[in-house]
C-alpha cells in the first residue's frame, strides 16, 4: 500500500508524514511503522532517500498487471499484457490465494535473482473462474470438494447445509463463495450434482462445466424460442428474392440435425451458371438484446463433444425454424454468384431470400453421385464439383495451405462407451461444400471492406489469420528436414507452396499426424476482429464467417451488419464489435479445448480394458519428464515417463526434439516408431501411461 502511494502520485518524493496522510493514518504508532517501511525499502533498493526523510521509487512500474499461469509445483508465472515484458515468477507463498488464470496486480522486486524477475501478488483484480468440477468427500461433521483441475491446488470446504443433496464420492460442480483472508482453503457450495464418476453422461457434463458451458438453456430463453411463430407471412416473402422454384439441396453428415447451408444451381441462357449459397436467416428470428440473443452471445458457439452437440441456440431454432429441412419454405440470407466455365464471378448478389430445399443429401450420397453418376441431379452435382475443383486449385496457386489432419471418430455403444476407433475421411463431397462456403465468406468480406474510404471504412467482423512467427516456422522446418521435407521460408508464397507439397506427400504415411499437428502449431491462431486483415492459411485478402449462424455467433453479427449496410446504414461502433469479437474468439478456444478433452477421455476409456496390450506407435511429443506416443492404429496418445525407461538415464534435447540416454547415447526422436505396452489408465485425469517395449 505504501509503495502504491508513490506509484499513484507519479513518483513525487514523499516523507513518512505525507504518505501517512495519503493513507488516512493519524496515530503515531502506524506512522512510525510507515517510516520503518520506507527505511527498509530504501535498504532493499526499492526506494531511494533523495534528502533526509524524503523518499522516491527507484524504478517506476514496480507494479504490473497480468494473468496467473500456475505450474505443477504451486508456483506461478505472471504473463503481462506487454509482450516485450518477461514473465514474472511468483513463489507459492506469495500468490495470496490467486488461482490459475486470475488477473492480478503484482509487486515486482527491484532486484531479482539472476535474470529472472520475481514478485508477489498484492491484489486479485478478477477471478478467472469460481466453478470447478470434482468429487465430494464427506465426513460426519464437514465436507470437502476435491477439484479435477490439476492447476487448482486447494480443496474447497463445503458446509453441510450447502451440499445440495450431494453424497460421498459423487461427481459435482462446486462454486467458491468465500475465501477468508486467514483461511488455507476457500469455502463453497455444491451447485450441480453431475452423477456417478465414470458414467458417460456424468463425464461429458463435467467437461462442459469445467470449460464454463451451461448444461441447459434458462427457462426464459426456452420460452422465448417457443413463442416465435413458424408461419412465414406473404408480406415477409414479398420483401425477399424468391428461390423456391430453383433446384436447391443441402449436403451434411448423415447424423446432422441442423442444416444451416444449402446450395442452389441453375443453368443460365448465356451458358453460365447461377450458384446460390443460402444460409439460414438466424438474425431474422433473434432480436438484438433479447434473452435468446444474450444467451447465444454468452455461449458464442455450439460445442461438439465426442457423443453430443451442445447447441448455441435452443432446439426449436437450431433443429426447427432455422434448419433448412427439405420440402419446407425457409428464410435465408444468401450470396448468389453467376459463374462462367472457369469458375470466375461474372456477377454477385447478397440479400435476403426464401428457399424450398428439394433434397437432403448426406456426404456419402453425394460422393456416390460424383463417383458413379447415379442420381436425378447427377449433372448439376458433377458441374458443381467441377467448379469447386477450379476454385480449389486457384486458391492453392494463390498460396493457400492444405492441412488435411486425420480426424478420429469413436464407435460408441448405447451407454456411450467406445467399442472402436475409425478415421473420418474427407472426400470430394466435403470439399465441394467447403469451397462454395469459402467463396461466400470471402466475397461477403470483400464486399463490405470496399464500402467507405480511408478512415471511413465500415466496421465489420472479419476472420483473421496471421502469417507464422519466423522462429516457430524455422524450428518446424528443421524438424521436417529429418523426414526429407524441405520448407522454403523465403516468402509467404514459398512457405505455403512447400507446406502444401509436404501435406500432399505425407498423406497416409505414419508420420502424417505428427507433422500436420506440428505444422499447425507453428501457425498463428485464427481470430475474430474488426480490423481488416488477411487470412494467411487460405491466402485471402479478406475473409469472414457468414455461413454458420446456427452454430457460431460471429456469423449472426456478420448477417446483422451486412443487412444494415445493404439497407444504407451507417458504420457500426468498432470498439463495441471488437469486444464482442474478443469474447467469441475466447469461447471458440474454450469449445475446442472441451472437444479435445472429450476425445482424450474416450481414448483413455477405450484403452482401459487393454492394459498390457502391445501396440506400435510414433513419438508425438517430448518433454523433460517423458515422451508422448501416438498409437498408429487408433491414434490414442499416452506418455512414457523417462524414469520408467530402465536401460539408461535419459534427458531432453529440446533443440532436436529428442530424448538422449546419457551413457549409451541412445536417441529417441519425434516421429520415431516405437513399441509400447499400455501400462496404466487414469480416467479422472484423462491420462494414459505407456511403458517402452525394448528389443
């Protein structure tokens, strides 16, 4: 508090009386303590005594704000907002009950040990999360809650009247309600009982709760969605371009329930083709600032776990009103293109439409039509596929990168338990839809970006993707070279060209997943932003998300803004939309983490009954305590701990992505093939341990 006074007063020299007055301290005992503090801090070189009794901070910015990144031993690094600042180390006893991800104010010591800056937390500015999933432990007089989160180092004390019916050993969600200053553990209450540990529903709901996704829609939101009329009035149809007589169909996975995009196709008299990309008009049904709107924004996105979808919108909208089901009139927002034989755009149009889908196709059915030409719409599908191929080739020639990573799917029994694993294939039918969606997304972004000039550009929501950081790319190039792949880093175009060559060459090979994952990790992350920036991975100057408003809130914002501008509206508030973009980017990351967590759980569950079984795997990651191995046949990943490799003492060679034996110099490198045995599976931690089978 004393040092804070100097910081707040622009480091004006002050004596102990002035500091006392600013702290509203009047009694002589407290003032003497303040004088002692000033002298102590002066000895530590935090303050300097300019003249007798007058002190000043030696270095301003002794206080910084940042985010807590907890380590496994209970200490933390504070990640500052300023990227040029190094992270500040905080010892466990100096964390002041700060939890992982909390935003805190830290006092940084003027003299730090070695090159490492050290400090202590003096204030928790914002808690990252107050709810945790875990296990309830009951005794006769009190209860504790043991969180699943490995970075939550404290059990939560639960008063007996706050158990909400939870029994001993049950899995639940607890909320921290208080943390008295002198208490070792926080106090909380049980918010939801999830069920018996190890049951599929319990574990999937626990993952959702852990990442902050609600398990149900509030009654008010459900009620609001039920109140929306499903009748499309003649007056509404009159305002729209009518596509009900044009051949239109949807192409989706066989188990999809929400169809948010459809394609229409028409031969034009001049020999060209009209292709309509029709997107569910979600923004017609969701009124800004309504309960539905606020809930959709809070969620930000639908979440796709292994066995279920947690929709952004209630079922009445996502699977009913907004779903472009066949043989029903539906309201859409469309991007319509006149294309010539070279898939070049002759004319484009954006606006509200009404459609009537003739047919609901699955990807498999369309693939069969493409391969065997056996359907009443075979001519139209063949032409769309031909045009999609041209669009795709052009995109890659312009420098887009093709990341075809393998997607693992589980065969589940009626209780949700995995009975098998298979790799999801992406064929022409998937790519056909993707290429027309990319076209619509790109052209909508281009259209709005050209509105207004200079400083008067119109505010819009873009999907931006930065070029990779040179050091991350250099390190990946060095690793890829081991497999005989050369990455040319001279220019963005050359990088893309050599990455595409690698992706093509590696397809189907055992190292495909490792190399693809590493390449993706070396790339920047795509985000939502109002700043007009390009999409490196797709090689588009402008790009947005227009095509999935049922499952992504940014697309709803894009629809609203585009409609507003098409009707002559003024540019929207950029600061407001930038905040919404940041929130949506965060929710997208949380959804991806939740999805990964559900896959890890199912992988662990799948191998639980295969303890002792030997598999062939590929080394997919190396750390100072072990190496990760991905089993080739089922893509499950586990760890071999270095302490368990008995023939030598192994250490990490970080630069070369390798583990090296100190005596015999045996090397295990990323991408090497090894034999492993399933040693142990911990479902709670979603952890799989392997042991190395040595020849």
